[in-house]
């Protein structure tokens, strides 16, 4: 496998802007801290902070109902915390919600599934179990995967996940 | 705190709200869904079931998308208890045209009337005030609620209205084998009920531009 690299937050922001994202709904993620900092300074995309990942999913659903295009930005631990809302709202409710999920603590020299620790290792298998299409963002050349995630979310009318492989720069 | 023995019937509470229904987006959940929809359903109704506690944050999302459209959430006490942190999220976001009604009957109706935790020693209105809601009030008689509701609807939100209500005595006994994930009143799959409803609300909101 290729070694995961740290992707500059500005490049992530530019991709989100190009996708027409209007809101980032987040429970603050250490792994994506630089992107959060940038979003705080940027007026083009609204940053909405939630107390829990469950709430972030429900807020994103409401935003879509109101005509907005949100992403949900969380950490892998938050993915585990919001499994029922991922199923019940995003999945069964057929909301095209894209998740940006930080793999905090991931060894950039290993595939996530090769980790001994469950926090990183179980993220992909869980998404597969939940039938959520997933993309691993390990290189700057992978940034197009975000657009692919939006496309598959729209096509399936359901959630899609982009795993952020390395701490953002 | 819930020390009063006076309580409002759910029917009366719903009636007071239903006769003021206009163009609001209304998110209802759990026991109140059926009587509300029977009384006041429009193409701006959303239900929240199977993801307990998220009616208010779904409503928050709608209001953040469309601050020009009032949003009502008709919540339950057990539901709100499952996502109590949402009070902070809503208090922080400060949606102005947002009324959060909590039917506080003190029990988990559908599972056999087990008490909501700390029943008798807590107040959702007090919790909401502490979490940053613009206003939060509680009522245990319908006359006081009827006198106050129009002013509350004119108050900049978020506003939480805690109604001390009678347990519904709902005879719902849970899904029959093989019917999980279905609405108790008509057997429609929960998933399709939400998935069917929200595009209609979206289209209604888009048509109102």
C-alpha cells in the first residue's frame, strides 16, 4: 500500500466548495483539526457544532430537507457512537449524507484493517456491515473521492463515507 | 420539578397546538405522532421514530436551512432524555423561530409505563434555560397554556414548552413478530414513512420560496 500523507486543509476546503457544500455539521475531531480551524475563518461554508454524532446526523437530515447540502464531520469513535442514526435516519430515511471520518491514531504505513487497535481497524468493516459505501483518502491524488462519495450518496439516496487517513495539515 | 398532581390531557395539548397550525414544519415523535397526524397533518410534517431523541435536532436542521419558516418539535420526555445534549446544541445554535414542546408524562408509555429517570426531581424547562434557550416554561393545566401560547409563539426562540401531561395509557404492545420497523398505527414501514415524508416537506418548502 501507499503511505498515507497529510492533506492540507485548504485543499479539502476547496473540494468541499467545489462540491457545493453549504454546511459542515461536526463533533470536533482532533484528526481534522486544521480543517475545523479553516472553516472557522471561512465564510463560504457554515460550521455547525453538535454535542453528539447522533445529533449531527439528524441536523444534516434537516438541512437537506431545507434545501442545503451538508457534510457530517466526525471521528471514528463518533461513527461507532451514531450507528443507530446512521441506520435509522441516513440509511432508512434515504438521506444522501456524506460523512468525513477521521481515523485518529492510524499508522500511515498500515492499511486501517491491519491495525491491532479496534478504533481504526473496525471502521471499514463496520461501514461494510452497514452497507455504507466508503472511500479512503490517503493521498492528495485521492481528493476526487469526495466527489465520488457525493455522487454515490445521491445515486443511492443514502449515506457515503470518506475516511480521512492521516491528520489534516 | 414535577411535583404537581395537575396534568394536561394529551388530546387537549394537541388541540391547542393544532388550532394554531399554519405553515410551520412540525416534527413529531413516538406516542404523539398518531394523534397529531390525525388532527393536524399537512405536507410539512415529519416524524422521528427508530432514532429516539432526534426530533429536535432534525427540526433544528430545517430551521437552520430555512430561518424564515417556523419549526415546531413535539417531543417526548423519554425521547429528550435519550439526547439531552441536544439542548446545548439547540441553545448554542439559537434558532429564532423554533418551539420545542415536550410532552412530559413521566413514563415510557409504549414499554409499560416505566418512570422517566429522576421523575419528580427534574424540570426540562429548567434544563433548557440552563442550556441557553431564549425562554422555557412549563404548564400543568390547559387553561394556563392556552393563555400563554400565542405570546410564546411570538417570542424569539428557541423556546421550550414543557407540558405536564397524563400518560396516554397507550395500548400499543410493540411490534408483532416479523413486523419490526413498522409504524404502530397503520403498519407502514418506519423507513419508508420518513423517506416518503421528507421529500414532500422539501418540495413544500421549495415551493414556498
